[in-house]
């Protein structure tokens, strides 16, 4: 199964449109939204591309394939506009024998991990900093970064899983930033 992980949209419709081009090209069966869909948050700058009203129909057009978790900037008002569940703090998936724990990262994160037993992939967002690494217990830590507000000089990014390979990809051109085999 092909999965596309993305996080920290923060209402940026232009970034979503660019991501949708990659979705069309990569053809994932499921999209994993790791939170912060619409609101920019009080600590983030308001960008010229901040357009949550324009982001809503774009996200809703993907509702058949999105599995989403709540970010620290997501609210019940956002849920009222979105046509897919967004308010769970985490979800777990079993994909091709891989156990995935997906969360935003403001509660569970590499500094505050849940018990990792039976978890092969820990996917989170929140920091806006891409990460692809192995935890000492063997689980893979994946942060796809942010498609709209990247931090620490990183480019906007997302992640793609296909056939046991995880890639961090640059949003602008789809170039591989990092990859790991499960």
C-alpha cells in the first residue's frame, strides 16, 4: 500500500495545491494528515498564502483517502468545516505488516514516546522539522516536516511510503531529501 504523510498545512491553500500535484503523480491509497490543517496558530507568522477558507474544499476533495489526527491548532470549528474526522489525538494503522502510530506530536513525540512495543513506525508532525531515523528500540521515527511553514531552514516537505521504503520529499519539486527501508 502507498501512503503519503503530510503535516502542518496551517491553512495554506497554495501548498495544498502543490501537494495535490504530488498526490496525483504518486497515487497513494491513503493520505495521513498529522494535524494542524487550517489555523495558523498564535506562534506562526501569517503568510500571504494563508487562506483557510480556500484550503477547506481542497482538503474535503481528498476526504475519501484522508486519515487525520488533531494538531494543537485544530479545533471543533475546523471539524465543522471538514468532511473527515480530525479530532482524534492519534490513530494506529496496520499496513503491509507495518504497525504505525500516527499523532501530531504535541502530546506524544520522540521526547515523550508512548510504549513502543509493537510499533514499527512512529509518525508525527508539530515541529515543522523533517525527521527520518531509527529509534534505539528499532522503530522508525518519521516527521514529514511542514508543507507550509517549515522551520530550521528546511524546505516545505512531505513523506511517501511505498513497498517498505519511506522517503522524505521536497514539496517544490519532489526531490528525495532522505529515505529509509523498513
